[in-house]
């Protein structure tokens, strides 16, 4: 097995996660999004832990969740995906070997960390 094979697998897995993030962001209503509240005739979204039944209009936590959603509108997510893809492309430029430098391996592992709860994530990728 090539020395860089585990990093190759990590890069492929990361690319798949970014592809999924992009698919979700492109399917969403285009932004920019703003948190404008939920009016009497508007829509409601439940936030909080599963089964907790915390309604956005009923709590400060709901307002904080709405602010978070607005901050991560699709345009911002797409810019973040682009930046991460550029980092992955730059990683391929490192020598010796495709991912030979320890620092780049650390960068790739850190890029994967937000996806730790997704299927396919390996504990060996943690720093």
C-alpha cells in the first residue's frame, strides 16, 4: 500500500462531503437571507433537541437558531465549499508524495473534522 493511500482516501471522502454540501446549498432558496422574525401569518420552524418542541417564536434559543441559519445562507456555504476545494487542490501540489508533508496531512484532517459525525469518517483521521 502506498504511504499516501490513507490521505488519498481522506481527500476523496472530503470531496464527497463538499459535493453533498454544495447540493444542499444549491437546492435551498437563494440568499441573501435575513432573520426577520416569524409573523402572525408567516411560517414556523421548530428548533432545539429532537422532541423538545421548542418553537422559534417561543424562545430566545429559537431566535438564536434563526440567526445562525441566516448567517449560513447558500451563497456563504458555496464560498466556503470553493475555499475548501482550493485547499484540497493545493494539497495535491505538495511533494514528496501527493500528501507527503505532515503539515498538509494535518490540514486535511482538520478539514474533515466538521464531518466527523457523517458515515465514512474514520477515527484515524483525528489529530
